C-alpha cells in the first residue's frame, strides 16, 4: 500500500473535476465516494441530483468562514492511496475504512479529538482511492500536519498487515522522488519504457560515474544529448544545474527541466562536488583522445582493476567504520553505472537493471565520508575511459570476473543495510544482486565452459590427480565438496595454468580461500577460478589456445551441469 501526499492546491473544484472526470487517458471508471467527513456528503458519481459545485462548496465552507487574511493560500490537501498489482481488490467498506484511518493518522480528521477538517474519499479504480480535504477545521483552526507523510506511511504498514496485503518496507526519506501519475501517463503516451525523470536520473548517474570534475561531468551530459541549464551567481560561480530531454515538452512546447536534487538527493551539484573534492587528481587522458582506451586501460584491464577494487572493498563494507562503508557502497553504484554503460549487449540489460535497483541502496542517513572510496571511483573512471567491451574473448571473461566480485560486494552491502535497519536499501541491494547473477551467467558461460572442457578432456589423468592432491593439501575441509562440483574441472585447468606460469598452486588456493568465506557460494570451484585467475594475473579467457579449440568441439558430458552457472547463493 503506497500513500502519496500531493502538492497543496488552491482550487477544490479543480481536483474534484479531475477525480470525477475521465482521467488523462480514460483511466477513471465509475468515480464515486467511499467515505466522507460526515458520512452523508453529496456524491456526484452516484446521485444524479448532486453536483461537483455542491460538494466543493461544502468542503470549502470552513475556509470561507474565516477571515480572508487568515485563510491559507493553498488550502486543498490531496492524498492518494494505491495498492500493488498483486494485492487483492478491497471492498468499498474496506477502502472507506482505509480513508478514515489515513485522515486520522495525518491529522486531518480524528473523531476522538472533536472538530476536524472536511474531506471526501473518491474511488475511480479498483486499486486506489484519492482523499481530498480542506485544511481549516470546523472550529476555524488549522490542523497539525507536520510529518503527515511519515504518519500515513506508518499507518499503511499497519493496514497492510491487517488487510493481508503485500508488506512494503518503511522508507527513511532518502529515496529519489517517485514519478507522479501524470509523468507515468505521459511516458505511456510517448511510448517510453521509463518516465523522463527516471531516464534523466539514470543518464546523470552515468555522467557522474568516475567523472573527475565539473567540466567532464557537463561534457558527458551534453554528449548524452541532454539539454543543460546552469544556475550562475552574480560572481560567476556555478550554483546548480538543470537537465531536460529534448523531446520531453510541456503544454507550451518547452522542454521540461529537472534540477539535479529533484532527480535524487545525491545528484545536486553540492553533493556531486563532495565526490570530486575528496579525490586525488589523476593524470587526465589526452585531450586529443578523450575517453578512449589506452594500452594500459583497455576494457579487459579496466575490468580486472574493477574486480580488484571490489574485492578490496569487501572487508571495509563488512567491518569498517559506518561512514567509510557508506562511501564504498555509494561508489559501488558508480561502478555499476559505468559497467552497464560499457558492457556488451548480452549483459547490458541485466547490468543496467542492477544499477537501476542499486541506486536506492547507495544512500541512507549515514552520510558517506568521501575520499576512502577512491579505488572504486577510479575503477568506474577506468571502465568509462577503457571504452565499450566486446562480449567475447578477454573482454567477456573479465566482465564475468568483475561481476563475480561485485556480487559479493553488493551482498555485503545488503547485509550492512539490513543490520542498520535500512529495509528499503537492503531490498534494493538484494534485487540488484539478482540482476547481477543473471548477467554473470551470460558472461561466464563461455570462458568457464572452455576451462571446464580443458580440465575434463584435455588435461591428462596424472595432471588432474596432481591438482587433486594440491586441493586436498590446501583446502582439506572443502576439498570433497569442490571435487563433487562440475566446476572442479575448470579449477583444475586454472591450477595447471598457475603452475605453468611459475606460481605455487597450493599457496594461491590457501590465500584465495582465506581472504573470505566460501560457505555462501553455490559453486566454490567457480568462485575460486576467478580469484585465482585474478590473483595470478592469468588470462581470463583461454579459448584462443589450441587445446581449448579442440575441447570446444567436444560436447558437454551428459548429465553434467552447464558450466557458467553463478557461483553465488541467493543472499
């Protein structure tokens, strides 16, 4: 159940015309009253003799009874209460009770306190009602409406439990502003997947990800095709900005601009500057080739550094100071935005959805202490400057490597929020992790499949036996579990590669397993593959080798799990 308090209005008749009218897309059906302040207000929807004017005059009567100078300029209070698509349809009586509970919780009208405001509840769809009230009480005083939004949210949580509806998480006031119903209807008419506000929020987030300063940030916004307005002080200092989509116009044919703070609390210019002020300046890319990959920062190298930064951030989120952990969680959102922007088509959709969901998890009332998150912000910058990645070869395999590490990091963020009581943020992180797991499956299928076949068919029996001995020596408590997993063959191939490169496989295994627990992994072997290939600086993709090509020509053994399955258990 989602209650939403709309902006105060000046004209009671205007909102009544809208509620009893057809709606902006003929979506209103059978508008009628389900409750009112006196139980007998005229209902223009069910009574042919009643008019909207009569209802408006009755609602406004307490306002008209006070002196003109004492009347509130905006006296119309408007609350909508909407159920989810999976909730059952409430009866007229139940919606009436919801309305009475909501106005009492908000402070509009509480029968136990005597004189209240006049109000009506209109239902014109199965899943929601609108409550309209005038904010002068019968005794001429104004109601106390401080924190009315918080109070109706609390009442909604109680009603959900009592009415058997889906239980939503309590917010903390740090969420981005939700699109209005008008914005949603406009997006539907224009054939947009998301509202203009949501598209702008995503575009601005991507422009911020890893940006080194204002010039780069605004250049990215312009390159994305947004219209930009800067707010400049008389001194010439930049105070803020607004952005608009070129094809999102108002009734006068003018672009609809949104300030950064109306997109999300952390997208105001002062909050964005906090990220830059804490950064150490790094050498900027050549002005002749802005944003292009360089020999030491190509897509695969950027993804390896991202995996390392995510891995290093894990213990900080799990055990570090709250303000520092919050900074790392916020910077993780930048990494997801950059990864989604630069990844190949077969993973891009899930990565984009992961970034979209995690946006809610990137903020809480624990203020991030910027500066400690430089490694993650640099990783986001490397991803953007490294350029678009191919969905195959080393690019594709290192994408899987980076996603693998990010699943652990985002799961840690989920548990951190849960411990702090941040229910909405924890749920957002959980959903982001689910999208990441889907992206991982797509990215990891080919490189893990190649390693699987190498270990299964191309490595000789004595070599596999030697790697089995290494495994039992290094990880005696996990060895039998790993050997029973189909992913063991990919791990055996990786151990052989590490040994050929001059590493001690047993030491690598011990170090990889000791740096973090593995009990929450569905496939311990798959997780260890990426840890070892990252630590030992082994190629993430081995499909270019001769024996790998030969292995690819062989079918997977019947009855075996398809390689590339996510190595992470649902959080």
